[in-house]
C-alpha cells in the first residue's frame, strides 16, 4: 500500500519515473578517496561571479548558454519577465533570498504554470518554489514535499551523473574516482532507497569493464537494486576515448551477468554525450558543446539519437536474450523516436537480418515485442500520449514529471487531467502508478 496521500483527483498516490535530486556542490571533494583529491570536481566562482565547475582542474566543457526564449517571447507568454528572468537564466532574487535557478515549468509551453497569472500571482508562485527549493536537495524535506505532491515513489536522478562521463572522457582515473565519490555521497547522505519511496540509482560508467564491475560490486553490497549508465553508446575505453562500444558488447558480460543474477533494474537518462563528434561529417566543429548547438545539431545529436541507438543495440545485440531478468527504464528522452525505431527493427527482423551476439543470429521475438516486455519509457510532459500508446500500448508507458526543472511539471499530479483525458481509468492508473510499481518491485525492501 502507498504511504503517501493520494494525488489530487485520484484515489491513489502516483509514481514518478523522472524526478531530480540536487547533490551539494562539495560532495565530490568530501567523499573522494584522499589520494585522488586533485582530481575532484569542484565548484568555484568565476571572475564574473557565476558558479564554475572544474573537472580535475579543467573548466566544464558542457554549457547551456543558448537562450531558449527571447525577452520579448517570454513577455508575450508570461507577462512581467522581471519576475522569472529570461531564457535559461536564474530567477531574479532580492538580497537575502534563496537562489532558485529556474521555476519548475517555466520553459514549458502549453502546460506552463505561469501562463495566465497576474504579476502578483506570478510573484507568489516564484516565492512558493523559492521556499520549497531547500527540499530539492534534502532527503527528509523531499519526502515531505512528495507527500504534498501526491507522489508515492520516484526515481530521482542527481544532476552530476548526466555529464560526468562527457567531462572525463579522456581521464579514466578521474572519472572513476569522482563516480566513487558521487555514489558514496548518494548512499551515505540520501540512500539508494529512501524508505521505499525515493530511489537514487548509482551511476556506473562502462569505460573500463573491470572498474565497472568493481563499482557495481560495491553498490550491490550496499543494497543497490538499480543502476544507471549514460544514454547512448558506451565509452570506447582508455585506448579509444573518443570512440565507443555497444553496451551489449560481450566485454561487459561479467558486469551484466551480476546485474542479471541479482534481478537489478537498469535505467538511462538524458545527458551529455559525445555524439556531436559526428557533426564533422556535416561541416561542423565536432567539439561544439550543447549550449552552442544550432537546430541541426540539436535534432541530430541531443536526446533522440543516443536513446534509439541504445535501444536498438540492447535489442538487436541480443542483450535481453543473454540477460533475461533485466528491465530497462528510459527517462527524459521522450517517445517521438520510438514508433519509427520499432518499425525499422521489425522490418530488419522480418527480412532475416542477423542479430549480433546471438547463437543462431535470429531473435526469438519481434523487436517491438521485446521492447514492450523489457522497456519502460516516460513521454515528455507535453507530448501526445495517445500517439505513442497507439503504437506500443500503455504497458511500457510511465509518468515522468522532470521536477523541479524548467521543462518539468510544477505540480505533477495535474498531469493526468491535462494529458490523459482520452484514456480510461485503468490505463491512467497504469501510466501514473502501476507500471512503475512493476518496474520498482525488485528494488523494494
């Protein structure tokens, strides 16, 4: 039974597949092995007063500098932009107020919670989340906020895991030293499983198969029943740091065998990859960072492609045939790419195209059926859920709020009424609760 109050308009509390927990800036320095202190991720203030992250002393290569909306566009959408700032900049604050960054939902369109509010109502909304922002990185306060939001269980992704492998692609010792520190912080200050409600999956890079197994064994001994990797291909290894390998490559079999035997869950979340390297074939600088992507680079190298390549590799490289106990959650990658990918894989299957790392070369099921049995996926908050449900049914679909991000839902429980009105009560409950309950079942204690 749920330990959280029911969500508004429902007789049950909801389960959230894509939520976020803020790690403290100093967690790497505090938890890193002392012999690797000089490799720790640090947050400092740059000459302009803005926070700057250093990765083993090197400034971050990742940026989100591109303005999403102009001031004029925001004024048209929201009214007084002095209340909420512009683009992806920080929300303005008076002296003595907590820094907030962005207001949950302020970068959405149709479901933007600031739309239609008066300037006074908008200020009150910002003040509400400024007050709540301490809970974004505090275990007990966050559990209380989940109660307020009608959330029973949530998979929460701390921010550092999204880009750590991108930043340390050519520094494997620093990568694993900081991941060990990150997972130590996660376990000791929050827990991989906080009261069977908040699940923080330890992050394990696959850059070095032996070090990956070592980290896996540590977190398994601490009770972890879910792990995450980056979305997209695995790291190419120390000898090929700008290359890649399939996550299903047999070089990782010792790793995945342990995950499979322990009946652990597996998840991947949107984050920085090196896919922009392929832009060299299309007249682009292959080192361009996310914040400087133009439309072509954003479409081709951010989110969708890493997600569908990972999905295709797991299915067509016979990952689930070799590791039948593993189920996979894809978070914050949307579903627009799913119908095409499944149809393309089914076409290859019907043509008799061979599956790699399979004894006979022929999968036992259509790829689309494997997807429906093994994957769980969260549509973006404003996606057309009917469209993807018509392709794959509601069995793999789970709710993801992306709270408290600017593209996320300020009040997650409102999603069902806003996006799922065309579905019957049973399907709404599956998406908002039951499917994630099934995914999380082995992780419950």
